[in-house]
């Protein structure tokens, strides 16, 4: 799979002598015309690509399908193709490590336009997460405004906006 980008969070000045926790994630890129299936998260006031962390020993594509179904209620997931991987080093706030090294494996796929029921985790409900079909250019503009003006932004918005811009450039 092609490597899209590696980022280092500004709070991390080096990785020497750091305990690094590796987390693999899978993300689903679903396009319909100029609309893209995204998650809006009220807590962070941003739009993100559906996906998340893989369970230990979980197949990457199986994890992407699971996350897409849980977070959006997507049905009839098919035509899955690799898009690229995004690697990031971020602060980790638990006692077992200093830094999280996350590798997001991104795939394109097709789904039915009508979505079914979601299966959110408690923190996703508390964060105000909901699936939306949205014009990709509007989502990019929204995230750019959030990055520039909001103190609510989360650590993933840079990744998400980069991916949305690349998807718009390459797939539309």
C-alpha cells in the first residue's frame, strides 16, 4: 500500500528513549458523486472518515468493514480497494507508553446510499458522533475553518483534512 504521509505531533520533539505504543487503524473512503460518507463529531466540531483501531490480530479489511458498519450503519459494503496509509506519532496519555504510533490503512469502497443502524461506543455517543453524506468540498472548508478558529479541535483533524483534500484531488 502506498505511503501517503508521516506526521509528528508538535508536542513530540524526539523519539529517543520514548516508549512507543503502536496502534493499527483502518479507515473507509466512501464516495458518491461529490458526496462522501463522513462522521460529524460535535465535541470537536469536525468531519472525519469512518474508521478506527483494529483489534489484536484483526484482519485490516475486516476491521475496516466492522468500523464502517458500527459508525455509519453502512450496508452492502463492496468494491474494496487500497488507497494508502497515513502514519502519525502522537502523545499517549496512559502509563504504558509516551507516544502512540498510529498507522491508518485507508481503503475506498462502495455502500448503499441508505444507511442502517449504528452501534456507537459510549465515548462516541458522548462526543456527539453521527454519520452524514456531505459534499467533500464543504467538509474540507468546514475542517479548515475549525483548524484555524476553534479551540475544540482534536488531534485527528489534520489527518482527516489532508485525506479529504487528497481524495478530492485524486478521486473527483
